[in-house]
């Protein structure tokens, strides 16, 4: 067990992070305190790129067990615009979310919208996927947008290369990400805001180390590992995490970006990571992929036509307490909006429960036992999900 005697704080003292306990492995529990509430870590952040967790009321997200969500500066810049949101009191007031918000900078869109983007040293020139207009997203502009949104944690603008990429391409992305991070850090932010750096480097260990060392030298508020889950094999992803994590300051939050299958979160926690985000629980809910303590349920399958059981008998979510698999299959096959909403609610409750169980296992010094039990109970190793779209 280790206690953080000197928690990390930002210059205003409004945010802080402290590690309360570590397991015999690297898994740890801590507390990230913000002006919009405390977040127990390790924590998962549901993705609300456009200022909403699709289909759900903010209270439903909170009731599912989440204290922090993720939104995307790129999308909110294009629609409805950061200045409009600021005029409504910032993103928290605009979307009526009282918890904490982390905003992604938009660097990932270089990958997902590569045919609409051109990367230069000045920034990212891109054509709007909404109306075709051209914009320049510079590091300074990215922070300006996030400052206007008023998020609790801001991300630097990073250069996220596509996968696969050559080593020279990954090296160029690393050096540019470092230069852009310095420019981001020079932009004035609000007192309550933290700024996280993003480690890049593809699947090249020496580049990951270089990126980490350069960012750590800048003494940032927290650090994210980006550019993973883009198509590389799982062993390569875990190798990159292991390459980076021991180089990161132990008193700062460690965030794995865009990686979100349950088993990936368990393995990320095992390696000492604190924050996670992904669209998987919400997007898979909309397509009928439901997570349970013993694996997954694909609700459209005919075997659930007359099934009177809940999605997961061990789940305490309001969906499992009231509705049968047969009814949820009927809603999904009928294209009813309620089915999408109920599926999403259930998946979020599953993820919140998973994170709570991981934290409890660390506190009880039984993380490795929990990890083994997690795999023993699952009917699937998630191979069916890995072909699905798992990006922001």
C-alpha cells in the first residue's frame, strides 16, 4: 500500500489528484478533485462528443454512476460553436451536466477524417464535414475553444498518425506533438482548468519513450496515452502502455484514450492507468451489443425471442430490474427508440459497476484475484467486438 503525501494540484489549487492505494501489482485507486466534483479513480468517462451522451438525460448518466464525461472540442467548434456555448455559461450549463468534463482537442479527427485534413506546422487545416468550409485548428485555437467551453480538463492538440505508419512518420508526429504541447501550455486558461499532454509514438517503443520524456519535462497537469486502438494487435498496445507508464509521474493522472472493451480496461488498470474513455458502451448499446458479468448479449439474436430473463441477473440497473430480454429484442427489432435508450442505460451501468469493482479490489488488496475471476466468468473473450468501430 502506498499513500500520496503530496497530491498534485494546479497553480490555482482548484484541482488536485492523489493516489490513495496501490495493489501488489501496479493497479491503484485515487481521487481527482475538480470544481465540479470528485472523481474516484480508476474511472471511465462516457463519450458525449457533441454535448450529450446520445439518447440519455444528464440525470440518467449521473444515476448510472458517472462523475465525469468526455466531450469533443472539434465537434462543438463546428456546431453550435464555442462562442455560443460560452454565451450560455459554458458547456456545463449548456448541457445541464453538473459533473466534471474532459474535452478532447480534436487531434484524433486527423485519423478519423484524414481525407478532409491537412497537417502543417501551423496546425490542422480541415474541411467541415457539415458544410464543407475550411478551417485551421492551431494549438492555440484548440485551447481557445476549450477555454470557452469551460471544461475541467483540456487536452493539448496532438498529431495522431494513422495506423499503420512508418517510423519516420511516427517520429514526425512525436516531435510535432511536443512542439504543439508547448504552444498549448502558453495559452492562458481559466483557474479551474487542467491541461493534459498526449504521448504519441505509434508502436515504436523508443519513440513512445521520447514523447513521454519530452512531455514530462513540461510538468503538465496529467498525461494521456494516445494513438492506440487504431488497428494494432493487443500485445502491441499493452507493450506501448508498459513502455510509457513507468516514465510518467506517479502523482499525476494517467489517461488511456479511446480504449474501452471491458477486458482492455481491466488490463489498463492492472498497468497503473487511472482514466479511460470510449464510445463502446453507448455505440454498442445502440447496435444491440449488451455487456454482462459473464460476457455479452447480442439482443437481436432469435434465441432471446421468448427469454423472460433480464439482460444480466446480477445487474442492479433499472433496465434489468424491470425488462426482459424478450421485450428488449422486440424493441430493437421494431426500431423503437426506447430500446436504444434502455440498452445504453444498461451498458453504462455495467461500466460503472466494473470500475467500482476494480476500485474495491485494489482497496481490499485482491486485485489479481478479481482479475482472474473476471476472465473466469466471461463466456467470451470479446473477439466478436474487436471488429467493431471503437473510436471516439
